[in-house]
C-alpha cells in the first residue's frame, strides 16, 4: 500500500515497538489524527483467554464516564405498556410486529437493539440477520430486560457492549478525537478496568497481553501493558 504524505507524517510520530503510557498514547493519538472529519478513537485489547472455551468467554458492558461522542440510535422491541416507557426514555424506534417485519426485510438502521424477555421468542428467529451485525439483544449486555427505560438511558449515556472475538481480542470505541485528552484518558482507563474486573477465573497466566489505541485513519499506538494490568 502506498503511503500518502499525510500517512507518512503521522506514522513517523509513532515508534512502532514502543509502549506508551495511556496519557502519552492519547496525546500522540490527537497529534496523529489528521483526517478532515471527527475520527473515532478505538481500543483493541488482546487477552490471555481461549474464547472457544465457554468459561473463558469475556463479554459484557462498560459505562464510559464521558460517553462515546456519538448519538446512539436505539430500537426497543416491546409490547404495551413497555413501549411507552421506552419512548419516554428517548428510544429512537419503538414497536413490535412492525419492526420484526422491517428487520426481516433487511432494515437495521440502529446501533443497539433492546428487547423485553417476552418478545425474544419472536425476535430470536431473526438471529441470522441481527447476529452478524452485533445487534442481537442479550441478557449479559443488559439489552434483554423489563427495565427498558433505564436500559435506553444507559446506552444513550455511553454504556457500550463488547465481546472477545475468535482471536482473543476485544474491540471497542472509547470516544472521538475532539474529546479533551483528560476525557479520553478517563474513558480508556475505565474500559480497561472493566475488562480487568471481568477476568475469568479459568484464564491462567498473563491476562492483558496487549493494548492498542488508534483513530479511524491513524496508526496503532501501543499502550504499556503493566499500566493497563494495574487498573481496577
């Protein structure tokens, strides 16, 4: 791949093998973000787990103190009276049969789907559509619940869902480039601390094997594993 002048400039700022402190990493991240749009800030954490084993699966939610800097579009699938509770809490789309039909026809213009337990029998049939897009509601991520109002508010305030992939890596968005450095540092620390608290008892040896921060268009910046491992 041919590097553009801008990419060469940004890549030259980062020492590829060096592990930076979170504060240094965020500062560097902001320097390397040269795109003309407000780039997302992403984190990738390589964990010492075997995702094929159910007792080493890491999935759940993290409430980032400063949100993720984007308007999260929420669909709530629920019957009355829970549908009104969802509307009052600020859900973007609310319904039941009408939305099952829309999803069946390929519509999925949302970031999060929340559902009440009593509709999961019907919604579960759409797993082949929602699953690959990461939209299937799940009790572990708090998206299958009778308390739909609170779930909507939490998601809108910056609660994110994550799960370890087949390679043992957790990916998440932790903010936007226009956040202050302090806010980004807080979000990164909060996310890693959540991961540390979720370490499966079956996982032996080193748990945090690698942490990388990046923007949408920027180079990966390695973060000090020992600093990450100490966050709780």
